[in-house]
């Protein structure tokens, strides 16, 4: 039934003008014309339906062409970018081939392509491994800090630290210090739950945090914070070290990716036990060994590593740790040819980088302590990550999961 409520008849079919007064009511020619019109209409229905399906599949509104469409042009295979070039231009397709121009063709091509695992086995003899982003070709410098902010429990209650305001009164000055130095990632110690929550309210989502208060109050103390517009989280983990009385305490590490350049780096925040609940030197030595082993593990594939923390030791930490981990401290502490090199003044707060990370512009701002914002200085350094020298050897390959990158396995220099 049409919009006017009429049931269509043969005289409504396209190509049939209907009877005229001068024509006989029913002739052989008339009956042949009516049958032809019906056949044309019936044949047109599946053709029209096919055109609608093609239009919807291509992401376009279905329209009926005024004339018969021209034959489709031949589909050319996508060009493979030169090694080191970012694969960002051109239409994209998902596994089913339903997104972007030429989706159905790309979908069939993917069904015929190799899986990432098959390609990985093929390229492994060439020393190429799967990476999750195109290789970067630029250096990256950013500001990193280690900041023991003095826990809220130390400045409240009957045993509070004299001369220090409460944690929430000190927080604005601490945030100002992070902003003043242009910090984009920091390891925080004694960052207790009330401080974590107040910090999150104050910064309004401009910083991300791990673990914060998501894993209980004890783990919040040593959270890592980073600017959410600069870095994105790739991976996270927690490593236990012996703390007071040798009891395990989780310390966080995060793998971050720089949003602009694609550089990746592991950041860790640690707090080795002090002697406030009895001698803890042996527990600090055990923690040091765990942390050094972790630094080697995280950097085994060439990913840069930076550790921050209040280690509650000076040379007693710096010399054995740099020897065991191969890391270098921002203040210049390092081990060369079995010899420990120390600066004139060594503090218990540290920023250390793996080989391949350049740490410069070291600052220990004791004004933080003088202003009673904390009983520790804020430790600041500029970290520089070089572009991989092997980026030009990377390859991009089509796979059942789309275009994927393979690059030479990085080695710590």
C-alpha cells in the first residue's frame, strides 16, 4: 500500500503509461508491455538492494544513482612506508574490513596475511622484535623529581612534628614547587591517603597517579605521579622490599609512553626503611639488592629506567647500588671500573638513571625544608632520552591484526 492508501496496480509500474482512450483495452502488444514492466521492476529490486548494501558497508548514506554506475577502478595495494616513517596516513580498516575506504578488500587481504606471531618468527633471525608503536626519531628531555612530602600522620595528633603545618596546609606549596620546576613525572614518598586525595582534588585530572589509594593506605605512600597531557600509562607493577621489621612493603613502577615522541620509560618510587623502629641496615641492604636486580630486569630490553626514592642512606646506598645496577645518580654518584665516585655532598633522596639516560641540571632544593613544606628537599633533574640509533632498520608489516612494527632489540649502552 502506498502513502495515499492505494494498493499499487500494474498501471503504477514504471515504464507503463497505462491505457489511453484511443488504444484497445486489451491487445497482445498491451499484454506484452505490461509483462515487461513487471519484469523490469522485479529485476530492479535486488539491484537496488545491492547498491544499498554497498553504500552502507562503505560508511555512506544509501542513495539511488540516476544512471548506471561506472565499473569500479582497480584497487592498488597500499604502499609500505619507508623504514622509520610513521604509518599514520591513509584509510584504516579493522579485521572485518568494515571501516574506511576499501574496507572489504582490506578485510580479505587480512584474512590472507600472516599473524603477528608468524611474522615475529620470520624476523627473529634478523634481530627484529615486535614493538607497540612506530619508532621515534627525536631525542626527549623532561624534568623528573623525587619528593618526600612528609606524611600527614607525622604532622597531626599528639605526637606531631613540631614546627610543621598540617599536610593539607603544606600541599599547595608542594604543588607549586612541582609547577615551578616544570616537573612532568615524580616519585613521591610519604604521600599518605589524605594527601593523595587532596592532591587529586587540587589538580583536577591534570596528573595521573599510581597506585594512589587504589591498593590500600600502605602502598599509597610511595606513589608515582605524572602529567596526564604529557605521558600515558603502558604498564604498572609492584615489587616487595623488606620494610620495618623485615615485613614486605610494595613499591610501585610504571611504564610510561611520551604522548608526543613515543619514547617509553620505566619509573620507580622507593622508600627503604629507616631506623625509627630499630636498626634496619640489613633490611636496607636487602632492599637495595632487590632494587638493583629490578633495574637490570626492567632495562634488559633497552627500555630506559629511572628510579627515585628516599633510600635512608647516602654512600652506603649509592656505592653498592650503582655497582650492582649499572645506574648513575643525578648528583654524580656512580661506579667506574670498580671505583665508587661520590660528589662532595650526598643526600638520602635519589634520582638514578640506567645507561643511555642522561641526567643533568641536578637540584636539591632545601628551601622546601626551610619553608616547612617538608622535612626533605625536593630533588630535581633533567632526564634526556636519545632516539634509538637503530630506528632506520625498523620494518612495518601487514598482518591479521593490521600494520605492525618490528624493530631491532634495544641494548643498554
